[in-house]
């Protein structure tokens, strides 16, 4: 008796699936719309030639196409920036990645101690060990 119910349900499901599939097959997707151009062929060809002349169209198999980089700085400007970055300690040569920049505090030792004491008084000072309060 149980196998008859299973067979009936299976057959009903198969028929329902077939009916839904047939109904859905009649509607085209996406709906076809006619495209009307507002430009003539000559205008499109002229725009294409202008884009090629400006370097806006690149023939490449890479998408998106990388546009060639054009620098706005002179070689002397770049070298001056490099020397300034080295003088400021921004250019650190190391095998370690990411580069850890040296930390230079702007506070005096007394200011740091005063901030710590104030945090202890407020109860907001937290230790690095297990989040315990100091």
C-alpha cells in the first residue's frame, strides 16, 4: 500500500514538473526589444577613429584594459620626493613584511605616566595580560 502512494506521488510530481516546464518554455527571455540607433554609421566610425587617436581604445586580451600611465611629474621631482621620504624615515629597507615603522612618541615620559595614573583612577586602564585591570 505504501509503495502505491509513493508511485502516485512520484507520477503526480513528474506531470506537474512537465506542465510547468512547458508553460515556461513559451515566453521568450529576455523580452525582445528593437534597438533603434540615433547615430549614422559614419558618425560611429568617426567616434571610433577619434577614440583610437586619443588612446582610449586598447586592443588587449586583458579585461579591464590597463590604460598606459602618463606621469605628470618630472624625473627631478620624483627623485626629490624619494630623497625627502628617505630623510623622513618613510623608506625603510627590510626583509620583513609588512614593514614596521619605528614609533616616535610626541609625549614626554611624565605625560605618559600622568595619563596612566588618570586611567587607573577612572578604572579604564587595561593590562595586556588577560584583560585584567591595572
